[in-house]
């Protein structure tokens, strides 16, 4: 057996890449190895997402991240009753607005003044030799709390020296300003 040398016994051609995706490299024999050809597919997987953040209102959370080329993003929410992560949607952009998730296996809307956990990961799909290949990056988790719902004033009472407002108290709120 002999060690083959690039440029003497074979050439390598194909795509040089740094972005997530599937790429083909071709090896072609030279001289006595002429006619010997091979190709191989190599993959660059998505990196773990960076700059993952959540901002919340009383009835939704927006999860955002820094995008990567050629990727789609899968978003998951934690079902604390079932102690499992559930897929809630995908995005091709830099954010996802979560209005619903799963609790105890059922689809429910996000509620005011509650804690939620989300995770997101980048992925891409390509067709290689007639088969769909999916490559994933690692999950990145973010936790958030929705804000309390703004109370609706039910009654105003005024005197010469004071103004009194009444509203339905939210039991999960510890104080009002």
C-alpha cells in the first residue's frame, strides 16, 4: 500500500464552505489513477444560537435570536404538567411570537403574570441522493414571565381633596403603582 499525494495522484474539487449546509467534494484520479472518481457529501451543522432573548406582554412572548444563513428555527415550550418540551412552531426569521403552548397535553393561550420556558434551535433540510436530510444545531433555552394584565378601572369617586379608583384585584400581583 502506498500513500497517495494530492496533486500527484489525485485532485480535489468542490465547494469550500463556512455556512450551514450540505456540500459536495469530488476526488479525481491522476496518471495511473485516471478514471478513478469519487464524491462525498459533507455537512456544516448550524451553530448554537446566540443572543436568544424573550420579551413578554400579558398574553404573548416574543422569542428572538441572531440568525444564521440557510436555516429555519424550531421553537419549543415547556409543558410543566407533563414535564416535557413541545414543539409550538417555526420561523425563517429572527423571532417567533408565542401566543399558545401546551399545558397538560392541551393547547392553551399564554396567561398574564406567569412563568414560561422556551427553547429554540436552528436547522436546515436538504435532499441528498433522493433522501431528505435534516441537520440540527443545539437547543438554546430562555425563560420569561408575562406581565400582569392592566387592570380595568371599574369606578372613580372624587371629592374636593381626593380621587379614588376601584378595580378588580389580581391575586397574583403583589402591589400596584
